[in-house]
């Protein structure tokens, strides 16, 4: 390759471990700087850290045994909302993209109207509309309203991710599937979608992470998720920095774990390509 004018890659082969160490040191340096800035700012305000009080809000011991604290209870609510909304969002996204790509003008018009409405209005307004307007009429509670709002909002973006992945599949694959006697549905199921998964997995991960973070908005309609429990604890104890930094760390742990798991799935997909 050097003779052809391309630089040799061999000098970089032995620097993998060094690069990891350097990146880790940079990360620790940045995080240390952030911690120092926070500590200096709180010291100037006369704030006294009380981290020892935080664990009791995750779990505690009662005469009956182990008891989950308010933060742990809120985390379970966040998990429920996120998992149910994610499953419904995938379904909504898949149905919407099939309508967008269908030959029916009515289906395409409905899908297009849904996408434009959802993507061009704030999630908070949609959540309020469902809870304060639709919920009393339909007779559903706040939890159901939150799940529907998150599912419709994330489903609109997931449908566009699906569409990009499907359209990235070469037309020859369509022709081969239909030419072998498969129906359109079977061609989607057995030929197109399995190939599209490899393309849409990274953006789907980003959308799932966005859903985890967007779920914090359900606290505005009195659902005691992780954010709402944190707000309630801060109102009672005035542990502003400790509680909100803890809540942020929990969200960070969830999203990073999700990113790592999907990264491994993506690497496994590439291994079999």
C-alpha cells in the first residue's frame, strides 16, 4: 500500500491499548474538572454535602424486611413506562412505514398527516392534550396517557428510521423475493426487514435512549417516576445537588447500559454478514 501512495497502517496496530489508556485519562480529567467546578460553586454558596442521606431513598430496612425507597420505586415506574412505550412505538412505527410505502393514497395520506402532526409539535403539549383533553373523555388514567403519548411520539421517528432502512435495501432483493413467489408481506418479512435491521439498529438505539430521557416528562402529569420522586424528595429535604446528581447518574447508567448492549448486538450482526 505504501508503494501505491497509501500510508501504512502497521504503525497504528500496536497503539490500541495506549489509545484506550489515553482516552480513559482524558475522560477522567474532564470528569474531575466538572466535579471540581461543582464543588467550588457549592462551597461559594455555603452548601454542605450530605451524601450519607441518599442511600435511604433507594432502599431501607423495616420490621417486615427489605423495603424499596422512593427512588427505587420511581425507577420501577420509569422502567415500566419505557418498556411498554418502546414496544408500542416499534409497532406504531412499523405500521406507519408500511402505510407510507403502500400503494394506497389514503394510507399514505394518513401516515403523512400523523408524522407531520407529531414531529412538528412538542412532546409536552401532546402529553398535556392526551391527559387533560382525551383522558377524561376516554376514561383512562395518567399512566395510560403517558404511554400513549410517548408511543405516538417515538413511533413517528422510528417509522422514519424504518423507512430509511427499508429503502436502503437494494431493489434487486425485492425483485428476487417477489420473483421467487413470495407475497409482498412475505418479501417484507423474510427478505427486506432482516437486511434492514443491520442498518437501523444504531439509530434505533439512539431513539430508545431518547425515550428513556423523554419519559422524565411524565412527572408533569403527576406520575411518580424517577424524576417525580426526586423532585418530591428535594422538596422535603432540600438535598438539591445530591438527589438530582443521583437521578442523573441513574439515567446515565440506564442509557449507557443500553448503548453497550446494542453495540454488542451490532457487532454480532456484522460478524455474520
